[in-house]
C-alpha cells in the first residue's frame, strides 16, 4: 500500500507507533524506581529519598498512560485490514477478537489517564478498573489462545 492509499487511521497508527521505544524506557525507569524503593524500605521506614522514588514511580505511571493515548488505533487498523482481506486466515476471528479486546483496554487506559490527572470524577475509578482489567484479561487470553 502506498502512502497515498493509506487511510487517516493508518497514518495516525504509523505516527503513534514511534513512541513505543520511549514507552519501554519509561517502563524500565519506573520498575527500577519500584525495585529501589522496595530494596531501601525492606528493613526501615521510607525516608526522603525513598519517598521521592515512590513519587517518581507514580509520575512515570501517569506519563506512560499519557504516552499511550491513541494506541488503540493500531488495533482498529488490524481489525480493518482483516475485514478487508479477500481470504481470511483460519484464526482471523480470534485475531480480530484479540485486537478488539486489546483496543478496548488501550481506549479505557486513556480514560484512566484523564481520571488520574483529575479531569474525570474519581467516583468512576472502581468501575473503570474492573472494565480495564476485563479487557486486558481478554486480550491476554486471546494472545495465549493464538499460541496454541
């Protein structure tokens, strides 16, 4: 497919995929700060340094949520391509269901980001957590089923 034939959705998907490397670096730093916090507070209460590590963990978690805005578009592109394909692979429906679940998860993570930064009322948090976890679990189950 040439660039001129790409849909707006596909163009947005290509643009947004470039952030995946940054997301991995943020994840690495976040988990390093989590482990460092755990290590330093195993036998004593958290001091100023440890509280800064904990704050960094939270900030990086929120940053990662912001960075993943629009990531669900990749899943929509995959579904769109599968529906357009003249011949479907034997597991095409499973692939599409997995993409739908993962896309739902990433879409809800955008709402979760808005909740974390105070744009959306915190009273929605419990329901949002349940829906997000459900979609994430469905996505993982789909990936696991594809491996069998």
